[in-house]
């Protein structure tokens, strides 16, 4: 059963957090002991899932289904997204997103937490891991670059947002446009259509996104001018960098991120674009699950050698 938990983030912003998984039935503890107290779910290691720009917590549903067997899984609607508040004046900065995630970890009692983030959510996750190593057990970075994107990237996004034929007449029309007709697409992608159709809501004149495109551009502003290599070097926990073979994070940059991370490992998923976890959920699981299973029992292993640095999982 999905359960919503209201969390107060930075600046008093109201955030919606979602427990997307629960222990399996039959008195089975989420860590696999059939004789354990069913109430032991609260003591299972915590995992916080952070979606990317324009995403929402339910995009993690497939991940939560298997991760819930070993963790207490919480997915956060980040500010400006999903059911969380969308303050007209923000702020929509790295600092605000990171402070929100920190508040969620502390107020929900998830520490030492495994942070799993996609795109913008991955950036939020690794900033929190660098800022509060005492809270973070492990980190999974999904298809997010550490280098600055450049001003041209922001201009391209402004033009892309302007090209959206809003409002859509139906959710199906939104699915068709994002999955097949969007000029940004190189080839049809039903999964991309699904992804965007999920974040459309019906209004008096048709279907529009649940987020503000202006706020999304504000969220990207610091991406275009800031690089994040120094933060990666400060992360003390084991970290897995995952890229889609056709995603936005190139192989050379991903491998350099692994080199900079003190306890970095590398994986890539074939036949996947930017939405790795969403469009290829089984392949995503195949690279992430072994990494999590191999974590040391000690949640703070940074002072110890961690075997397998820069290992590659998957195809």
C-alpha cells in the first residue's frame, strides 16, 4: 500500500514523501528473516529515491517493488514537482533541493540512508552525501553529469518548452507527442511518452504539466554555470555511477566521475537513454542490486578499503 507522509522542507516548504513499498506478507522482515517481527520494517535500512527534473515520486514504482524487500523505501516529490508545494518565488536552487532532502532523511528517520537519484535527483543526492556524510550509507547516481552544461543548454530548453503544444486534448495526446512527435526525439520512445503522461493533469482547457516550466528553468540555472567535481571528491560512502548507453552522461565523463569518487564504481545499461530506471527497469535492477548487496555491514566504511573500485556491472 502506498502511504503519503508530509514533510516540512527548507524554508517551511510542504513536501510530499511516499512510502512505495512495504514488507512482504507472512511476517517476513524486509531483510529476509521469516521469523522476525513484522513490525521490523521501521528498522530496515532506509532508502530515499530522488526523481529528476519534471519527474515525480511514482516514477520510482518499479524500483521500489524490489528494493522494498531489503529497505524502507521512501520517494520524495521534490519542491515544484508532484504533490509537493510549488512556491511561486522558490527558491529553486541546489541548496534548497539539498536542504529538503536532508530534512526528509532526518525527519523520517532514514539515516544512515542509501540515496538513489536520477538526473537532478542524483545531483541533489551527491550534494547531500558530500555535505552530510554522517547521514549517508551509499549513493547511486543515475545519468547525471558533473560538468557545467553551458548557457546554450538553457536556451535550448527554453525553445523546447515553447514548442510544447499545450494544452493537450487528452493524456493520450500528451503521450503521443512526448513519445513520438516531439522534435527532440531521435526515434519513438513509448517509455518517454509514459514518463511525461504521468506528470500531466487535466484542467478546464485540457491537459497540462503539474509543474511550472518557468520553475523548471530556474532549477536548471545553476547547472549551466556550476561544475560539481569537488563535491564528488568529498563523498566518503560507496557510490555507483550508472549511465544509459544512449543517455546524457557520456562514458568518458562517467568514468572520470568514478575516478574522482573515493569509493566509486561504474555501470552502464545497454538499450537505455536518459530515463534508465524507468525505461529499462529490469536492466537497472541488474546493475544496482548487486552493488547494494555488496555494501559493508558497517554504514560508515570510509576509513576502510572498499574492494571493487571502478567495477563494471551489467552488459
